[in-house]
């Protein structure tokens, strides 16, 4: 995977396909924050990789995860979580507090991170 942004787009697309049986390319583009053309290319790539199945209908298309897509979703979510934990693990307690405040209600997850060992980062 070339970047965190690409990994995030792919993961978000797989989650949306899994969760929304009426997903459209336009809705995917808005949710992921990409153009309609990029959404189309992303879905075509996921289809070519056999991670999603596309049922073409007269009024549009219906997207479904394949078993390989479900496995990829779990692998990609785990990889992103691992990277996030690695990055967040280096924050000081002051930085963690700032992050918690900026994240609002979702900031409670930051408190669950293992404490930073100051000796490792001196």
C-alpha cells in the first residue's frame, strides 16, 4: 500500500460496502472525501482484486463484499490500528491530554493506550 491515505480509503470503502446495501459511488465519494472519478476507480480496483462483487443494474450498481473482501477488511483494519498504536504510543502525557480534548468523546480511546515509558524516549 502506497500511503496511509490510500489504506484508509480502501478500508473505508470496504466498510461502507459491508454496511450499506444501497451504497452509491456518489455516497462513497462523499464519505471518503474523494472525487466521483476516484470513487469509481477505487471500486473498480476492489472489484478487480475480487474484494467486492458488483451487480450491475439498470438503475445503477449494487456492491457486496466477497469472502476475500471480508478478510482484507480485517487485515487492513488491524494494520491501521497497529500503526496508530505505534504512533500514539510515542506521545507524552501532555500530548495525550491535548489529543483527548481535540477528539472529544472519541478521545476516551486515547486513555486506553499503554503508558509511554519515558526512559525509552529520553
